[in-house]
């Protein structure tokens, strides 16, 4: 029985190849995350990708290419033991928890 305050949902049938189904079930067991939850997360990730790219999704979707592109554009961690070519070493940002928290804090 659904929860009283739960967001309304709709059922949707998805057909997968045997390999995709086996991978999904193995991933579910390995991560201890139910298959439906993995599918919902994947859909939400695709929604976020589309929103970040003006509502477009390259088709067919090549997730590996998207990850490689994201990894290439991601900032690389800096090792304080080995400064970069300009001799700079990353320093921690001087921000407090109140600046990171999403909750509103009272001024003063």
C-alpha cells in the first residue's frame, strides 16, 4: 500500500537485453540498491544532463563518451607535495559551514 504523502507515481514497462538485465541485477546486488531505484536515479541523471544542455540529449546516448567528456573538463586535484608548473599549491578556501549549508542562517 502506498504511503499517504508519497508523490504519485506511474508504472512503466521497460524492455532490456539479457546482458543489460544481468548487469542491472548484478549492480543492484553489489551496491545493495534495488533495481527500480537504480532506474529512477538513471532517469534523474539524464534529466539533469538535458537541463544543463538546453534540453537537448545527443542520440543515441553514449554514456561512456559523456563521462569521458566530463572527466576531461573536470578540475584535477592538486597535490600539495608537488606544485604545478607555476609553483602554485592549492590552498583550502576560507569558508565556514554557514556559507555551505542550504539552510538560512540568521545574520548577526
